[in-house]
């Protein structure tokens, strides 16, 4: 899960249009953690997960990057909904995006 650098309410406030009625999604995307920084922040965890999966072939890794990141950055949300409650915990909306994809691993 990408850890953000900015709190969502800060990013959304800073991304308001001049009339303060809408969110400028391009500005909002600039507040998402840069992909390279995200990968550096998660290096320790990724290394531990890799070791676990190497030791146990039944250990499945769900890559959450594909839901929130492209090769430049990991988004905080859309102009209508935040993916996060804070810098590293998903909102109900963010979790709902993952629900069906994770559910298949639990059945």
C-alpha cells in the first residue's frame, strides 16, 4: 500500500480551484507520493515479503501498486473521493476499490 507524503485534507485543500468550488485533479495528482519515493519507503517491507514468498511457494503477494500507482506517482484519490483517511490508511472508498480483487484470495 503506498504511503502518502501529504494528508488527504491538505492535498485536497491545496488543489481547490480559485473559486474554491472544485478540485483541480491535475494539482491533486501532484500531491501523490512519487513512485520512486514510494518504492524506497516500502523497500524494507517488499524485501521481507519476497523472503516469505521465496520460502513458501503458496504465499501469494497482492500488488496494490497497480490500483493506485503509475510509473510516476501513487494517487491520493480522484477529484470526488480520497483513497486515504490519512497518509497510510485507506478510506472506505479506497478499500472498496480493492474489495473484489482481494476477496478472490480469501475464498
